[in-house]
C-alpha cells in the first residue's frame, strides 16, 4: 500500500515537472494576456481551471509559475548541500574545537523557524527568485550539515569497533599473549577454607 502511494506521488511530481519544463510548447493560453470578456469564467474543456478576474488562463499561469517554483527548489537544495555538506564532513571528521566552531553557529540558525528566518532574510536582502533561493539555502544549510556530520560520526564508530576487533586478533598472534576466554574455576580459596562456586541450580 505504501509503495503504491509513493509511486503515485512520484508520478505526479514527475508529470508536474515535465509540464513545467515543456510549458512554452504546450497548447496553453498566455499567462499574462488580459481578456476582460472572459473574466471569472468557469472551468471548460479547454480551460479546466477557468479564468481569473482579468480573464487570464489559470491553468497556464499555474504551469508557468511552477517553472519558477521548481527552479527555486532545485537551486536552494543544491546550494544548501554545497555549503552544508562540506561543513558537516569537516565537523564530523575533525571533532573537538573545529566541530564546536562549525556546528554551534549552525545550531543558532536552526533555533529560528525556517519560514520566519527566510522572510527576515528576504526583507533585508530583497526579493526575487535568486534571492529567495539563497535565503532558503541559508535556512536549510544547518540541516544538510547535521546530516553529513551524523553520517561521518556513524562511519567513524563502525571503523572504531572494527579496528578494536582487529587489534584483539592481532594480539592473539603475538608470542606469549593469550586472548582466549578464561574459564571460571570451580572453587575459590581463601587462607581459611575453600569457597565452592555456586550456580542457580546448586543447592545451598
């Protein structure tokens, strides 16, 4: 069931992306042409989304606008990955004070709500598709950095455990070093008298 829903969602996203890329070649009306005679017309076969208050094709405007949305989304993700990925790799590999120096400012950015921070950045630097992409990249850079850092730390822990096992095996190959398990004795002695070992089934 989950696989079918995911596949349907992926097909829908792919269809929207394909329609956005091929928007100029599709038989759609102009997204900017004003026709007062067709203002607020309802859906038809040719215009399934109807017309807006200025007589413009809503379907055409949605498809053309999706091109901008898709471009902003792709550019912001790639930019956030290009900045946050190397920072997270360095922080996870170096650890210590470089880790703190890199991750603590990013944690401060994560403390702010993403949408609020993006609006604040756009109010300072201005609007536009490029500036919006940069603002979203700044917002999601800490997320990319933390994911990359976690992956490095996870791989480092696996390597550490593997190295420990290899070190134990190597010690066993040295002369005079015994790494075999030591069996517990049947009894422990004291200067006065032996103390027999017990097990859960032994009577006392």
